């Protein structure tokens, strides 16, 4: 019945739906694809060429805090640099290569899927609050909230069957790995843009509510739609931090898309983003109490 109601809305208000979809497609071409696709392709290529194994000894100390092996650090690092859903995609690649067990990969999904600094510093900081400093604070809050969230997913050290790789494979030829990485990333990018367009349209009626309530509801659904609604004040700063930590339903669907066929569940990612959003709000409130981010 809900889906039928949505369909009736689409038919009755077709002009506005088309306009919102056109805005979302422009957003994908202007921001989403340039910000994500290069990172997706390069991260997939890095993992295929052995980046996880190379980073393992360098990140073993940090990842031991979360009771995860060193290669898991590459997903955390690439997720923080590349943005949603690069971290989840890298975790799935590590599991596919047999560098993580299923249990380890699913715990990693609880905190490795994060926003990139470009969105936080440039789009939110400079674009919304008119301050690079505010964007840097948002980025620091985001990184710290992700690490604190990871402590809640430490779990117990257990020995389990590793990823679905029947035998140890040699590092692939660069040309082959490059072509496969670009092709897989292109398919993933198409799915990501599809979710952005759909949820942008679904969030459009919430934008009309205005005020903090409208901004919060839009942020719960789709993160990119939130930016023009945020007021450049302290409460807006709290909303920006919390919504960036949560990511939105659209991000969860994008994560589910990149995990499709991997055998990994999105459950921990869902609970992790809720927890990270709450921690982000608390950290942002602490920053506002002692500093002036905006």
C-alpha cells in the first residue's frame, strides 16, 4: 500500500518528480561521480595488487585495538579518504581475497564506511558554514567518531574460515587488474547514482517542511539533499556532524549494493552508522562548548 501511494504521488506530481530527478542527476554528474568513482577504481586496483598485504604491518598496531588484522586498516584508511561506500567495497574485496574472515569483515563494516574529507571540509564547511575551520572540525569529529564506534565492534578473537578463495593466488597482471577494477567500479557507480536519484526524489517533500526538523528528516534519508537546508549556526553544526556520521538511508542502500554477492551482511553497518551518528553529535556538542567552530 505504501508503494502504491508513492506511485500515485509520482504520477500526480510528475512534473516536480522529473525536476527533482533532473536535479539529482546533475548532482551526480557534478559531485557524486567525480568524488567517488576515481576512489572506487583506484581502491579496487590497490586491493587487487596487494595493498592490504602491504599495509598490514604498518597498520597492525592500530587495528589491534579493534581485534582485527593489519589488512583491515586499508579499508578504514581508504574509507576515510574515498568516502561512502569505498570503505565497505574495500572490506568486501579483502574478504574475497581471503585476508579477512567473514566475522572480521562484518565487524569492520561497522566503522570503515565513512564520508570523505572533501565533502566535510569543502561542501559542508566552506559551502554551508562559510568556514574551512568548521569543515576541519567536522572531519576530525567524523574520524574520531568512526574510531570510537570501532571499539564497540571489537568482538572476540575467533578462528573462522577465511574468505571464499580456494587457493592462494598470485598478484594479477596490472593490465588485467586495472580493467577489472574500472569495470566493477563503473557498475557500482551506476548503482550508487541510482540510489542517490531515487532518495533525492523521495526526500524532496521533506525539504518543504523547512527549519531544523525538515533538515533533520532530509539528513536521515539522503545526505547530499541536506546541504542547502542546513542553517549556518551551532545547531546546524550539530545536525551536520550527526547526519554525516549516520550517512542516511541512501548510503545504507549504496552499501548494500556494493556488498551484493559478497556474502557479507549489512547489519553491522546499519547499527554502526546509528552509533556513529550519536557519537558525532556528542563530540560536536563538546566542540561547540569549548570552541567556536562556526
